[in-house]
C-alpha cells in the first residue's frame, strides 16, 4: 500500500534576522519553474540600473558587483556573450557573499548561441554527458550537459549547494519529487522501522515542467 505524499511548500526568502521580505528583485526571481525573458530595451536597462543599485544599498552590498548586463537598447544593444558570462561569474563569486538571484539573472541574460558553446557539446548515445566549460574559482563550475532524446538523470537533489540550469537547445522535462510521507507513531513502533519502510515506498511526483530553449531554472 502506497503512503500519501504531502506537497512541500516552497521556501520563503527572508533577511538574515528572519524577517520575511516580499520586495521585488531587480532581476527575475524564482516565481515559476521556468521563465522566458522578452528582449530588453533601453527602458528595461535604465530601470534595472536603478533597481539593482537600490537593492544593494538597502542590504549593504557593494553596488559595483551587482549590475545589469547586455544593455544598450534597440539595434545598439550590447551582446552578452558566453565569455562575458564566464567573466561575470568569476567577478561575482570572488565576493564573500553571492546573491543567487543575481547569478540566475546572469544566466537568463545570456542568449543561446551555438557558435559559442557547440565545441563543448559532446554527446554519448548511451547516457548524458557533463562537459566542463570553466572550473570557476573553487566556488562554482560552469558545464554543458548533453542529453539525447531518450536520456535522463536519476532522481537527485543539490544539498548545501545551488544549481542554475539553462536550456541551450531543444526541450527538457524537469520532474520534481518528494519523499513518502512519514508514518504516524501508531503505525510504527520504532523509528528504524519507518526508515526501512520508507525506502520501499515510491517517490511522490509533485509536478513537471517542460523547459524550452533559453529557459532557466534554479534547483536547490
């Protein structure tokens, strides 16, 4: 008999003192599993400059670290290249404090260009592959992961770390799971009995999202 699963609530962001904040971030927050950004124009970049500066000042963060990228407006917009993304990641992760939402913003700001990343795309017909783009500075790794049509990853999480994933080409289906719900004390006399029993229960699927090209997801 399968045990029912309870859908876990999403974690609520808060300040260091435990106060919950609902202030809008200047970069795309983790509101949905997958967001596709519309092209930026000059007004978008101008408002982003002010918003990011104010966000940093309010939280005593260095204003020269968190900044908008790829701005220009119209036909003069500056292209944010893969090399620019690598440089920005190195610069941001050199700080003691790193804002994960800003890293997600950087990933969303890079628009997929096969001419830049194709040399890292090494496929294997039997399994997905992980191909290193940049080893980072000891705080992050940038990789290109390649899945074939029938490939998948085993169920896993990212404890004590964050994974920000961008789809460079094609579609990818993300499936989210929860552990089976714990039995009541009336059903189990000993805790170790539950631990053993839980291993025999199937994971509970919470939902799935189809990610399209240039979509970004934050997994933690």
